[in-house]
């Protein structure tokens, strides 16, 4: 964690401007496509993309959360991979979202702090 | 409390509980990081409540501490959140009534809100139900960040491993989306895109992975259409 000495925090005006820029870009990306894409909902291509997108997006986001893992740091990679396997196994077994997340996270915390 | 409101709230709690389990601890982790970076605790509330885009907030914290120019902030926000463009294809905004409600609904269209509404069970949710679950997920994230910032250094270091809940959440949601739409090709292609982007574009991998995935889907669609056209002849 990057602790900085007190008194070196960025100015409030700059921080507010940065937040405003981030809000504007993020909200625009979320809102504007409805105007552009909504008329295309009935097209077969858009229907195909809308059907294929959820599972693909989730896989990419899951992979993104593990982006720091590398074979060069097995101490961090093994707990995550084993916890991922545990999550999938528990979910295929019980199909209970809460149970799968709790189980997988518990496996990760135990392996990361106690074993590796 | 009016009965209608109580019914709405209890159903929103049930709808959003599973993603809240991932969002709240992640918010706590973000809040702890904010105060450890030397910012006042309420910046965690401002970031999480107004920007409301988790991965961008973590990145933005690093940017503002390095006094990055606002143009770089805009480009980073665009890159990290470009994936939200695709959410308009299946998010049921047309069921949300009222100008203010629709504006909020687009504002609060986070990954988690999209994930819950993309679930097949959510295809029949009325607009009220969609809106309330979005409010709840927003509160989990902003509440978690504020809690983490107030607890500050008191949060034990062991809580770090808890952020795996986010990975587990996306994994579980992928499995559910897969169950209702048989076929392993799409998730396999998505994983390939993610790995290729990770290796080729380490800094902008999320953006690269989504662009690559969209391109692969377009190519696959064109291929299937041509094969179908060929079969008809």
C-alpha cells in the first residue's frame, strides 16, 4: 500500500475535476449506447451479440481480476487457481451463488494466508 | 413503511444479495486504500458514490496521486469502462419508467447491475424491481468504501484475500450464463481473448480483450450466416 506523507495530498479542486471527468466519461459510455443501439435490437446480429455477450463479458472480467497472477509468482498464483477450481466445483455441485462465492473466497483466504 | 415499499426493498435485497457479497468487501478494500493514500475519508464516498465504477476508481486513485493530467483521466475512464457500451444491448432500460429513474438507471449500470439483470431469471423483472436492485448495489459499493475509509488502518491485513470474492462472483455468473445458453465455444473464445490481451497489451488489457472479443463474435456470426446460406442452396 502506498502511504504518502501528510500534506502531500492532491488539491481538492484538482480531485473534484478528475472525479467530474471520470463521471462524465463513465455515464456517457453507459447512457449513450441506448440511443444508438436500441433501434438495432431487432437485427439478428444484435440478437446474437446480446445472447453471446453476457457469458463472454463475465469470463473476461473474471480473467481481468486475476491479471496480476504470473507463473513467476506461484505463491500468489496457486491460491487463486485452487480457489477458482473450488468456486467452480461448489457451484456445479450446489448451484448456490452465495455458497459458491463464500466457499471460493474462504479457500483463497486460508490458502493465501496460511499455506502459501 | 408502506407495504409496497417494504415489498420492493425486501425483493431488492434478495435480488442483489449475491453481488453485494462481492461488492461490499471490495468497497471496503477501496476505502482503506483511499485513506492509506493520504486522502480524507470522504473522498472514498465521493469516488464510489459518484463515479461508481470499481476498477476505474482503483486506477483513478493512482492517477490523481501522481497528479496525472485530466486528459489522461478521461482516456483511462474511456478505456476501462468501454465495455459498458455493450450492456445497452440486453439491459432492460425500456421497462424503467420516468425520466429521472431512467437517467439514474443508466448512471448505475455497473458490471454487477448488468450481471444480475443479464441473468435469465431477470428477463421478466418489472422496471421498479430493476431500479431498486440497482440502488442496493450502488449502496453496497459506496457503503463499503465509506466503511473501509472510516475503519482505515484498523482493517486487518488478512482482509486482502477477501477480494477474491469479486473473481468468484464473475466466475459464478459466467457459469450461470453458460448453463442457460449451451455451448462452450463463446466462453472459450472469451478466455482466449482475455489471455491474448493480457500477453499483448499488459496496460490496456481490459479494453483490448473486449475489442478482440467483439471482433471474434462478429467474425463467428458472419461465418455461421454464410454456412447457413450455403446449406440453403
